[in-house]
């Protein structure tokens, strides 16, 4: 039986206790006076049925002073230095914007519109903006689609996953929720705090970059969009952030049917093949387009004629026609060919134009066919070539100096004039017979002059190659390792032709030429390099063909490739030093395009064979 709590009959229940005060219900919180109704009883002990609420933050207490909350949290973004009762919820979008501004993920996607009875789906472009997690979609409209052009299929905004949904009441979706702690009926007398637990808040899910990948199907306001491909920036983003390496695109288009083969009817013989082909391409017949690029690049420029000239003869058994000589000119600007016959005295042949300028078809082609005919090109003409022009068989026996120079400068187009190609070809035929060939050349040159005749060299090439070398390839080797004929008669003939051209063009600037040469001759030695002299003559627009000028400059060169310019200019001066060539005068045709002299290159009299052997077999020990 418990004793009643009467004075004198009670015993001390808290033996050893030191605190017997009654807790105060008025105190300060954050330096603000307030009423605490949940204070414990006597000595700080809880009363029966009483529970103690948490009054301190679960975070460790910071070091330093404890200012009021409106000062402690003023202008704070970094919450580590504060001691709030509940940490505030942060909505920091500035960092994301500064880090990802301008970075956009791009996807190609499609939508199967059930309202359209089409085989192919509608093509879309989806862009995801990393700076604010928004999405916009544009539609790619094919030509003649019949649909109106709209700026956006989906305007830029955050895309909810469960759209469309029932509309929310106004004020339901907010960034923050406020709780009325001590509400009072009076106006503006309530105390509000932010609900960090977001009790009753509506949480909506939006598409993030983690939800987008090739093959994914996303919901765009009730429309199922399939992501099929992405750009390179998007691939790199997913490689770095998510480790995705498979970006195989999804094929959504129906492969187009194969195009029907266009059947071109055969040539019917009326007009040219180009005109007949143009009538098959359209109702309105248009003239065939010429190759203007070729015309602009390879048309005549100054003294550069861009015309290749060959000496030719007929391949025939008729004795009268065997001695006929022809000049074949190939015009590089349009691949046309003209033929003139050389007029020789007392031959009974009048000479003149043999074939009008035009393109010539190669023989052996069917006339009435659908494919265009093949015509002669510049690569088909070279010394030693056999050509057939409208039933006449010609053998090209020589060419002028300009033709050889042009082919050697453009050796990538003319392999028979490429010294490297020809030398490698000869090396493959003779590399196993080095000692025998060296002995043969030494026997041919008993006086050890290191030079053999051109005919001997040519016969040796023919015997070694066994017909595997064309005449042009042999001449390419001869021009590279040969010695030109420097006879005085040929020089006088060249100077006579040059003075005649200068006289016809009234060129008399010889004193000015000497002045410019003296200015460029810094050492005053009377000699200048070959290229310098050629440049000076070009600057004066000397009315001489390139091949003639280069040949004359080569005749006035010494062993160091230096030209005696005073002697050369004096030789060209038709006023003071007129040269009379020992040639018979012939009647000249009136037309300028008729070239009445057979093409002829400066002859090679001898071959320096030691450099040839060194290039073939290496230097002899």
C-alpha cells in the first residue's frame, strides 16, 4: 500500500539529485523571445505522459558567434558555414547554365502518324538543351508534301513523361510550399516557414538526357517518337558521361525502288552523235556543252601555241604516195586535228590542206550504237605511233621542239616522254646484263671519248628491247643523255628565222634590252643564267616562239649554263647584224594557220653513255 503524500509522511524520491528548479516556459530562440510550452517539469525531468521535442539541429554546431538567422543566412549560397534548424532546399540553375550553355544534343527521330496513309513516317529533329533540360522538335518536310510549314513541332520547354494529364488547379504546382506556424486572424500577423519536406507537393517527371538514346521511344504529348540517330557531339557526350559506345542507327526509311535503266536508242546517222543524244534527254533539244575548262586552260596564250605538231608519212604500197610528207597538228584546247601536206618542188604534188580541223574518231567502232564514240586524244599521238584518220594510215616520224618540250613538262600525261618511266622500263630489261652491256659500250668507244653515235645507241635499244620501245621513248632517252648538233649552219638558219620574225613585228628595243641585262649583271661579267635571260626576254614580249627562243639561248650557253647576253642580243639585232640563211626561198601560203615547214627537233649527234650506265646499274667500282 502506497503511503499518501502528506507532510511528514513523504520520503525523498530523487536522492542524489542536484536540480530542483521549475523550468521556465519563456526563453529566447535565435535571439528572439518566444513561449515554450513543452518545457520539462521539476529539475528538468519529464512529467508523466510528456515527450521532448528536438530543439537543436541534427548538423554539428559551427564554430563562431551565433548571429540571428536573418543575418546568418543573408546572401548565402554555400550552406556549410551556417547552422540552420532545417537546411533550405536549393534551386541553383545558374551553375548548370554557365557550364552547359550552348551545348545541345541532336537526335534524328520519326513519328508514325496514324492519320496519314503513308508508308514512310514523319521525320523529326529533336534538340535537347543541356543548360536547362528543355527540348524542342522540328519537322523535316519533304518537297511537295502538302503540309503547312510550321516553326516548331514542339516548342522549347521541359517535356513531361506522363503528358497529357488532367490539368492542375491554380497554385498546385509551385517551387516552394509555405506552412502557417502561428496563424492569427489578424491581418499580416501570421508566421510562415518553408516546408522542406514538401508535404503534399506535386512531383512531375521530365525527360532528362539519361532517358534519351538511340532506339528509345519517348512520349511527346501522346505521340510516340522513336529516336533513330544522333550527331557526333551527342555521341561524344554519351561516351564521356554514360560510357555508351554503341550508336548503331535505326533504319526507318523504305529503300527506294531501283531506278529503271535508261535505254538510249542507237545513233541514227543524222547530225552528230552529241545532237542525237541531246534529243533523247528532253523534248527541247539543246546544243551539247563544250568543255570550256579545257579551252581556258589549254588555249593559246601569248607565244605558247598549245599545238602539238608532228611530221608524218602515209603507210601505203603505192610508190607515189610513199614519198608524200604531211604535217599533223593537234590542238590541245578542243582535241581537234588538222592535216596539211608538205609541198615539195618537182614532186608533182601541190600540197596544202589535206584535212579540215575537227575531231577524229578512232577506227574500228560501230557506227550505229548507243554509246558515244571514242576520239583521238593527245596521248594517242607520239613519234612512232600509227594512226588512221578517215581510212588513211599515217606513221608519225618526228615532232617539233615545242611538242617534245610540252610532253616532257607534262610527263604525267605522256608516259613515253617521262624519263623516269622510260629509264625504269629499260632497267627492268637490262639489269641482269650489266657487265655485258658495259663491255659492249666500251668496245663501241675504243678511244674512250664517253660518247657514241645516236644511230649506234638506237640500234642497241632496239636489239635489247626487241620492239618493246617506241621511237618516242628512244628519243626521250636520246634527248636526256644526248649531245645536240651545234653546227654553225643550223645556228645561222635559226637566227635568220628569228630576225625575220622580229623584223615583221617591228621589234627594235635592243638598246633597252642591253640596259636591263647590265642592270641584272651585278658582277659586270657579261654573263647571266639561262632562266634570268629568258625572263628578261619575256618581260619585253619578244615576238619569238618559246621553242625557238629556248633553242637559241641554249646555243649561246657555256658549260656553267651562263649566257653571253651581249653576243646574243647583237645576233638578234636585225638592224646592225642581218643574217642571210643559205636556204632556198619558197612560196609562203597566205593563211596563217598553215605551217609549211616540217616539224623538226634539233638533232642529237651523240649519246653520253657513262651517265646512262650509272643510272641503270649504279656507279661502277
